[in-house]
C-alpha cells in the first residue's frame, strides 16, 4: 500500500453500494479519528437506508450514526475530493467514472458485506463488528495513526 502524507489529504469520500453499512462506518470512524482536520463524506451507487446494526456497533465505539442519511453519488453536495475510497466493486466502478477528469486518487478496499451472514442477532452483530474493526485498522494504517 502506498504511503501518502496525510496532511495533503483534506477531503475523503467513502463509497459503497447503498451507503447503508460499509461507507457510513468508514465515514464515522475517520471522523472519530481525525475530527475536523479532514472533510469526510460517504455515498452509495444506489438508494439505501442506514442499517440498524451499523448504529448499534458504531455506538459501541462512541460514534453516533443516528443522524446519518444515506445518499447516492448524485446527491453529493460536492464531488471534488482528494481521495475516494470505494468499498465494493460497484462503487469502485462509479468512483473511477466520477473522477475520470479530476485530480483525485481512488483506492479500492474490497470490504466484506456483513448482510451475507445469517444466524442469530449476536452472530450478525459480530459480522458487523468485524467489518467495523477491519475498517478502523485500515484507516489507521492509511492515515498514519499506528
């Protein structure tokens, strides 16, 4: 993974398929880690709604997701970012398309979709926690916090 000086990045967009699980988690985690040092947003390729399990597992780390409103790329207020991190193949395709004519880096972090896990509530929550913790680790590595 290429190291980038984190001070050069002033805005980050996280993208996934529905902006309901992976990208809101990443957005909330980076905001927790960096505060207002970096502008952070997230979007999905398609319309979605925040997943209640996301609210639960993020609250465990003190991140309030109750005000997150899922949005699509078309609903972004601004589409000029220094870095777009896509978390699903569909979002990667859309991010490359969006940044074709801009000076923006695009990174693909293929991230497991925890909705694929079936079973008890606790088993499903564990899958969401695993995604959350994996994203936190990658964010700390990417932005030089380890």
